[in-house]
C-alpha cells in the first residue's frame, strides 16, 4: 500500500477517488503545481513520526499504514492525498513539499495557521513572508514559493484537515510560483474543500 494516495493513476469510484477527481479539477481550474489534502496531525502522531524519523524510518510501525491517516472521531480514516497539476512539479520537489507539509494546530506554519484560525491562508512568496520564516516549508524556498491553504471542516465546524495549493502557474507565461488571486482562487478552493467534505 502507498504511503499516500496520488492522482497519477485512474481513480476508482470510491470516496478517495472522488476526492482525487475534485483535486484534479481544482488543479486545472486554478493552475498550480500540486494540490494536497492533509489531515490535522495530533500531538501523538507528531511524536510518533518524529520518533520514527530519528530511527531512520519515514513511518512509525505502530502507526497507520497510510501517511497522515487519522480517525476524526466518527470512525472515518482520513488519508493525505495529492495530485499534480498539468504543469506539475518534479517528483523530487513534490516529495520535498509532501515531507515538509504537515497540518499542526500551531500558527508558525502556513497550514498550521489555517488549522488554528479556521480561515484560508495565502502566502504569495514564502521567502518574504515573516510569519513563517522558521518553518520547514519555508526552508524549501522556491520549491513551494506561493501557497494557498483552506481549512477542511466537518459538520461541527471543526477543522479536520487542510486543502493546500502549491505554486500558482500563470495562464499567460506558464511560470510557476506566482501569487494566488484572492478574489478567484480562494473561493474556488473553498468550494472544492466543501465538496471534498461532502464526500464523507
């Protein structure tokens, strides 16, 4: 079984398949290099992952077989999913982003601020954004230069995950890393986040 699901192959008609299709549609409508759904990571999961890292393993043996999988309390297992846009980043860059991106309920990372505030977070240039200068995702620099993070909320309005778009791609030039349009891209991402949560 894969660490996480990727949209590189034809998705099945499952909840996960529907979610991947929604993410692909978003990546095409709001061109970006990578779209990721990351479940909120609990303190126990963070500690287990850090301990596994120290042992030289990417995954704790006691943990889930799927990276980032978490029970949200309703018995639903939420797995981290990702799809590349048509102008997708390299596999190496995607791996770096997926390794660095975690959804903690702490405001020192873009995804963490999204979780703790319950609101979308836009980063037009991670290199210039003083809010996140010490975060792992900031250390990647141009690999994840522009970012849009939108909360995934359950029916009780609790944030259970984050929908992230990485490196906006310009329609005109095809260059990646441009700023996200707050009037168009945020509503599109919020709409997709709602549709994703409606698949559960």
